[in-house]
C-alpha cells in the first residue's frame, strides 16, 4: 500500500517535471503551469480510489462513490460522472447521497436536453421524499468527503437543494 502511494507520487512529480522542462525549452514556462492539471485535484482523486479499495463497510463505500462522482463533476467529466452516479444509486445503501446523486443526474440530463430522463428523475426525486410531519420544512445536511456541504430542504410542495450555501436545484412550485 505504501509502495503504491510512493510510486504514484513519483509518477505525478515526474510527469509534471517533464512538462515543465519541455515548456522551458520552448520558452513558454508560464503556459506549461496552466496546462498541467492541479496536482491537488489529481492526488485527491487517487486518495479517493485508495479509500474505495480500503473501505469494508457499504456505507463508507457509498460515501466514497459519491465523492468520486463529485470529483468527475468538478473536472467537468460528465460521462464518467454519470457512470459514477449511476453506480452510486445502484449500491445497496440508500441515504441522503442517493437523493443528491439523483439531483446531479437530473442536472446532467437537463444539460443534455434528455427530456425523458429529466421527467423520470424528477418523479424519482419526489417519490423518495421523506414523508414526515413538520411545520415548514424538513432539513437534512450532508458534508461530502471532498468537503462540500449539502443542505436539502423538503417542503410540502417543493424540494430545495443547496451546495455550499448556494442553490443547486429547486424542484416543485
């Protein structure tokens, strides 16, 4: 395990160094640093993959799957994000991240103008709504492994989803 981490760190440093040297010979060092993806993001992804392999409990794996999907969304890889979200939803654990995964799938389908998928996901999001008696709304909070804070508010007639305090999506009236 330790050898794998050391090896992956070495490969990342080697790749970054080769890009910088090539750019130096081309006389364009500033552009080379911008063109290389942030090492923190790549390292973060490698840590998530390692954590997924080490996880034994289904709930832990579920959180890691969701974080991997978040990473793909962060780097705008919608294809892999959609696959990771679908894998997350098909897991045996159903919790708040399942609802959040459906919200992201809804946003991807909306972006791709897939109206059939949008309608199906909207129905699924409302069908999985908590049936509880409450005064104004029921609020659920979740902090992902990537540090994103989600807040889901279930009203009688709508659902509001917030990401880091900003509205991610609103369903209903």
